[in-house]
C-alpha cells in the first residue's frame, strides 16, 4: 500500500516592528481555542499565556495538559475552556504522552486513516512537571524529535498543590517549602535550574526559546516558529502566579516585562539550523532587580545582601547575552548600595513607572 505524504501547517509570523514593545496588532488571529469561563485565579499568568499560545496555533490544534493548575483548575466538573481537543496526562508523562499523540497522527495520516493536515500538537507542562517530574519524558520526546511543541509554562513553583518550591523557583523566593527564618533568612537558597538552556544544549536539533507574557507578539511568534519547525520544539515561558508571587492582580503583564528588563529572564532563541543562540532581543530599558522584587510579597523578606546576590545573578545573564552592563547595575551588586525589601511606598513608586 502506498503511503500518503504528511501535510503540515505553516503559520505566518506576525509583524513586530519592535520586538520589545507592546502594541495592538490587527493581524492577530480571531480564533479562540481557549475561551473564557475557566476557574483559574484572576490575573493568572499561565492562563493568559494559554490564550496567547492557542490563539497563535489556531483551531487545528491538539493540547496536552499534564497535572498542574492548567489541568486541575481548568477541567473541573466536566467543564473546560478548551475549544479544541485537549487531554489530561499524568504529570510525569508530559513528553511520552505528547510523543505518542504525534507519532499516532503521523502513522494515521500515512496509512490514510486520518484525512487533513497534521495538527499542531502542544503540551502545556508546568515548571514542576517540565523541570523536575517529567524532565526525562520531555527529554525523550525532544531527543527522538517527535513533531510537537512542548511548553514549560513557568510560574516558578508547584502552584496547584499550594505553592511549593520547584527547581525553577528563584533564589530568595518564599514558598511553603522555602520559608524564610532565622537560619535561612533568604528563603530559597538555590538558584533556578537553567531548563531552557539544558534543552537547547542537549537537543540541538530542536527549536528552543524563552518568552514572557509581557511580550505577546514575540511569544506568539515563538509558538509559531516552534510549530513550523519540523520536529520537536521547546519553549519556556514566564507566567506569573499572583497567588504564589503575591502581587496586585492587574500587574501580571507588567511583571512579564519587568522580569526581562531586570535581567532575571533572558529572552533568546536557539536555531537548530544555524546551531547558535540568537540574543538580539532587547527590552525597552534595563533596570535593577529591586524594581521587580519590590512588587512581589514572595521577596518581601529579602535583606540587602540577598538583593545584591540577585543583581549579580542578573548581571551574569546580561553578560552571557553579550550586553554591556550599565554602571548603576554593577554598583547594585554591592549590598552597601541597595536596601532591604518590604517598602510599600517604594513598590508604589515602581508600579507607577511600568
Ligand atoms: C507523580 C505526581 N506527583 C505529585 C503530584 C501532585 N501534584 C499535582 S499538581 C502538582 C503541581 C504541579 O506543578 P507545576 O507542574 O509547576 O504546575 P502548576 O501547578 O504550577 O500549574 C503536584 C505536585 C501528582 N499529581 N503526581
Ligand atoms: S494558583 Fe497561580 S497558576 Fe494556579 S490558577 Fe492561581 S494564579 Fe494561576
Ligand atoms: Mg508551576
């Protein structure tokens, strides 16, 4: 029996004259695979990201949802916001389940058992799933190069079970597993696992990138590039969680920009064709990390020395991207030049500038 060639979808890249700016784009797709009516918290970063991602992918899409907030809060009582096929999978099987869906469609299309184009297959795994529990299964899917996009929606903690530390939780982040106290005043002592770089370094044939809800067009274009890439792709997307980060609900998008402007979430792409990183993304400004930290209760306990440690970490990220570091950010590496957190008036002042 002759095999049928698999027809793939090619999604256009959206116009973005300035990748760093927010603006309304009339070319945005009308389709809404993620509709209102879900049960996540107001301002939930992962949900905002889900809407952007699924909008970029369009209606011929299949979503895979490992256990986490985007499964539990979104699929209770036989009611879901998913307007396209969606399946829950066990938290550790993110990669293997998604690989199976992809391989099954390839086989069904080749054998003539499924007519139509190959669907966009997207797995939306939390950071707990992708950086800890399902790391092996996701690596397997990337290594074998199944045609799918695996997203780590990174809210930097295990949110659904009540805010526990994951290996993506930042240094100094307060969670129920990293409470600050007299012995460990900074809360979390470890720095976050560099998950996206691990994926790029270990699977160089894959399209890999980082994105943030603060830059919707850039995020949607990276989703489309990942889907257009024939083979496996991986994106790590910053998605703030107001319950765990403890911030004012309307500030989700602002935090999505501040985290990049403060150097704590480097934005880049890995090109599988050129086998090199693209560090050309530039935020509108570069700010000290304290401006990001001040807006969140999870960092309210930090002393000046901890803030300085985070500034050193951010400066290393700027350096890694080949960006010249302004004098003020170098000075902020010294605890003498920074202050303790938990100043409500200062937080208000920062909020007004975002
Ligand atoms: C094997 C396994 N271990 C632990 C759990 C409990 N559990 C359910 S949701 C969840 C949190 C997952 O965190 P993450 O993947 O970051 O998603 P988020 O809740 O932050 O959206 C955990 C630990 C589980 N369901 N299965
Ligand atoms: S706990 Fe956080 S991730 Fe979960 S639904 Fe609420 S805002 Fe979203
Ligand atoms: Mg999480």
